[in-house]
C-alpha cells in the first residue's frame, strides 16, 4: 500500500458486508481512519477487528439508514463526535436490492428502495456538508451498471441508482465551489466477499456478455474507490467510474465464445 489516505478520516455506510466492507478495509489499509457504519453491530465488530489486526484505525457507529432524515442526521452527529468534528471522505454505499417487477411493487417497496438508496444519502450529505467543506473533502456515491443498461427486473432499484448518478453530477456542480469533490463508482455484478475467484459462481452468468466474461470482486470496487477519494483523482469531478468488466459500455461479439 502507498498510504495515499494517511491522516484522512472516512465514513463508509453499509460497511459491514461485501462491497462496503471491502471499501472500508481498503481505505484503512491506505492510512485512513475509518468510521464503519451499518445495522449489524456484530458484523461491524468483525470489520473493526479485521482493520485493527492489520494495523489500521477504525470505529463502528450503528445506523439504520431508512431515509428518515433523523437517522442520517444521527449518524452524522455520532461520527463527528468520534472525530472531533472532522470528516474528509464520505462513501455512500448502503443500499437495498429487493427483486421485484413493476406489477408487484407497492408503495411500501417504493418507499423502502428510495428511502435507503436515495433519501438516506441525500440527508446524510445535507448533514455533513459543513464538515466536508471545512476539510475540502470528497463524497463517493455507489451507483450500478443497471442504471444505464436495461434489465427486465427491479426497476425501482435501477432508477434509484440512476438518481444517485444524477446527484453525483448535481452535487459536484453545487458543492464544488465549496471545496467538496463529488464522484461516483458504478459496480458491475460482484461476487460475494470471500467467494473463491477461481470457482464458477451464478453471478458470472449475468456477466457472460461482458469483455471479462465473469463477475467482479469486491476488491475491484475497493481499489477504484481508493483512487477516486485520493488526491490522485483531484481533477476528477462529477463523474461516475464504471467498474463493471465493460458490461455497460462494450458489446462483445458471439465470436468470442467460438474462438
């Protein structure tokens, strides 16, 4: 590691599993002090232990980010209380992905998906803008390849992630003059953290038409996230980086399978 984030303080939501956990551990490995947040205190303790055993610095703050403004404001207050009011990096990773169709999506599901995936990060940014402006900080939003490449299921999820990509651009324009850099990362299909990268997995089928022909790893998203929140990306503003094996942007000929 290069200690690119030495002396930085980061808050990662949804950091107790898979992509969020990988991002949190990667930021800590680069020198950041990480505030790990999630709903499950036991899993949070495991992430904290992993980071500390590797020589990193981390604390856990439990939060259930439903979209209620008070939940986001409470997480912001609790995190800043631990850090003396300072925050350099915010990673909006927490999200839900319930399978559904338009026909079976009721108001409760609509409110759940948009509450967790859009309202919660919106209100968290609202609460943390003063601290991030003071540190000339960075906001990293998690998008998804399905925000731009249509799939025949879960339209609420797809549209919620499209909303986060739009917020990335809007916030970059709005908050950039205040010294806050806003960027996004758009993962493709990612294997569960800890799965064998050499063994076939059902997630690979969704990536069969990508140049890679396989699903990604949580570490792939974490590596891109480290770059985006570091000073190496200081001239990157308002964009969402596709880390999806080329799935959303590259058409692969059927000749590949015959070659």
